[in-house]
């Protein structure tokens, strides 16, 4: 008996329609129904919603295959926008998207999470207004915003939980605060989760599985199962940075424990180790600059960090058996680091786990988190209109 495929959610159906029309794969109702395997009435309902939202326009006529000529669908030229932010310890990357998920522009601004949530978020709001082409707090034409944070996020509450690198943010109502400021839907999630979503939907199909590791000042990862983000029972799935590793021995970690992967494989861990060896470095970027100049201590430290990360990831790959393992973040800009991870994963995994496994840098690069945030915001916008039909 043929296994029945699950019916996509309303937002999932709408996003699939947008994608098919945007790429010219299907431009009529009949073509969409055939490609998606849905009833024509369901497709017509989704098209009515997207037309009302201002995403699709139905005009012009196609070639008749017997009977009335079909109306052609196209994307509207001006349908509002989505703004996103990927927040790091010392900077934030911002993105502006159309409601079709097209990335229109990006900008990087300097912020410091140590200044606290209100000061940081006010800076983000101002920067969003600049990215949107407004002045001051002008965010006209905006449909929603999404923000990724470098810590464990309670998605339901829109807060950060037990953040080792941003203690002043613990329990602060980020989503509620932003929604009060802009009066629109706000999505708050972990930065690695958003990177995983962004990269997966840019490169893999809805039934495939992937892991995306963000290696920067800290290390995080997002897990995609069958095209869906897996957060785990407490929202902490993929938090590999605090895995105990033998090589770290009794090195103290920011989480309060000893011997975590973060202490020897993260950007912060490399900075700390190289400073002990007499090198003048303060950031991950400083370390990578030394590697670019072939400084021996920095080069060895980066390669060793990749080996330690690969050792932990080999266990995860053996257990999860994904289609792809993507690397993003500052450290993933080094092919030497990626090669060290790849080598250790292949060495530590069963051949069945790696025979079709892709390991490499995320194709969406530093914009993966922005794309993941836009994906969730668009889902939220489409969900808001779906129940009223």
C-alpha cells in the first residue's frame, strides 16, 4: 500500500505556490494543482488569500488546451516587506525581504549585547528603519520582523533562557517589547536554528534532513527533520557547544561547567588560547586574519578546533544520518577549518552514514540566518490570514 504523504499546512501551501510562480514552474491554477497534488478548489483558496495579501496578481491569459484560456499568475511588484536581524555578540546583520522571500538588501551594524536588551533592540529598530529606507522609526510597508539571538530561546515566550553570554537578557520579553514598538508580528528564535532553516530551504527538498552548525564566537547548530525545524523538548536541540570533550579536560566554560567543546573549538576559545601563547588577538576575526597570514600558532589552533568539532559531529551524524552537514559563521569562512571537520566526521562515521553525505560551507553564507527568519515571519503572516477562510 502506498504511503500517504502529509498534506502541507496552509502557510506551507502558500509558500509553495509563491515559489512555483516566482520560478515560472507553474503560472496557472491548473498547473499549480498538478504540481502540488492538491484539489483545484484548495489551490483557488490559497490564491485568493495571496491575492488579498498583495503577493500575487492574476492577469493576462495563457494558451488554451481546449476551452477557456487560463489566467496567468505573477508576483506583485510591491507587496510590503519583512525585516530580519541576526544578532551576534558585537554586531548584527540585517536583511530586507519581499513577501516572496526574495532578499532585497543587507546591512551590518555594530551593537553589543552586553549593553542590555533595550539599548540593543533600540539600535536594531533604528537600523531596520535605515534598511527599509525610512527615517527615524518609520517602518511603513512592513508586514513583520524576525530576529535571531546567540543563546537558547523560549520560542513560545519570545525570551532568552539561561544565556551564558548575555545574562542581562534572561527573561526579558523580547517579542512582546518589539511588538509593542512596531505593532506587527515578531518572530524570535535561536540564531543557529534560523541558519539551519535558511540554508535547508535554499538547497534541499521538503523531505530531506540536515544539520547546520554555526561556528563563531560560540558554537551552535540547528537540526532540520523532513524540512521542519526540530527544537527538542525544551527548545535546546542542537546545542552542541556544551558537549563535554576529553581534550578540554578541566578548562572552565561560560556555562559553569568544565571541559565543554566551546572552550577549545569556538572562536572565543581560540582567542583565549592564543592570547595565552602571546598573540595579540581579541576576536575571531583577528584569529582568521593571522591564519590568512599563515601564522603557525593560529593555523594549528584553527585546524585543531575543526578536528574537535568534527569529533562531536561524527557522533551526531551516526545517530541522525542527515543528507547534508552545513557549516556557517566566521570560522566556516576558512576552508582549512571545514576540511578538518570533514576529515574527522568521515573518520568517525560508519560508511553508510557518509556515502551520500554532503559536508561544506553553507551556500547562503552569512545570510542563512536572515533567510531562516524571513521564512518563519512569512509563515506567521500567511497563518494569520488562513484561519479566516
